[in-house]
C-alpha cells in the first residue's frame, strides 16, 4: 500500500479513460453530467475501500462504473491498483445467503461516507433504504477477502496492511473520518443499473445489474456473480 495521504490525493484527482466515460454513457443511456457524477462517486468509493479499514459497499449505480472500469485492464490493474493504490483490488463471487450482512455493510458505508467526506451521499446515486424503503425489492450477494464479486446484490472488499493503525490516527488529525473499527477490513459493492441506484442486498426498481466486491492486498481473487472470473496477485 502506498502512502495513504498520497493515495487519497491521487484517487480524488484520478482521470478515468475517456473510453470508459463514453461507454457508460452509451450502455447506461446516461447524460454527460450524470456520468461525470457517477465517476466522481466511484472515486469516493475507491477511497473508502482503500483507506477506511471498514467493510464498504457501493450502490448499484456506483458499482456499475467500477465493474466497467475492470474491463479496462491496463488502466485498472497497472495504473489504478499498482501505481496509485499499491494494492490489487479483485472480484470474487458471492452468495445470496449473506443478504443481511451486506445490507448492514451498505448502511455503514453511507455513514462512513458522511464522516469521511463531510457530506451526505447524493441519494440519486447512493439510495438510503432507511429513508427510501419503498424502492427496494430483494436479492443480493457478496463475499470474500481482498476481492470483488458481482451478481445480484452485494460486493466485498478487503484492504489490510501495516499502515492501518497509523492511518487511523492520521484520519483523526485530518478530520476526514470518524472512528474506524479495525475489526472490519472488507469492502463490498453491488452491480450497476440504468437510472437509479441499488445496493448490496438489494436490486432497485430503478435498474438491474449484477453485484460484486473488491479488495486489495496480497491475497485476492476475482470473478463476477454472473460468471466472469479472474485471478489474484499483487
């Protein structure tokens, strides 16, 4: 893992490939502005996944950007993971037997987002089932260590390393995050949609997609709940 302060700065200013922006616009029928906003929220998810030390789960909309980015292999693996973060973030399949767990992870992610960025997650991109309960149906998945999984619900990511304890102290000084529970070091995410958001243990009426999880570190793996696979390595 690279220096946490540098990682955060580089993720906040990360320039995604123009082709990724264009692909999301085309495949999701998003406007230029919506695509820009989704990619910005994807940056924030990466910051939470890489630096928080907690389980985090992206919304379905944000996760779709992440899933699409994985297909730009050189930019994702060589540039984002190896150069910027210093860890590899992988995908792994999960199961529907962990819906409740990933639902809780998503709710904690919303709270962590608020503490870290001092802002409420935009509800059109990060739906909150506590205030929008009528929008979700069911379905979910996720699992794994240092990995990411997609398929109908949730995703999980894990980042570990020697830097975690000093970084938690650093967070307090920067006033960018609240208390971090080091017992949780996984991050989860869900699949993409067309217009609205969804989350880990949910598929939202506004859109469909698959779900998954990401993680980084020396042990990892990858695949999508829908059938894509991958390997591990850092």
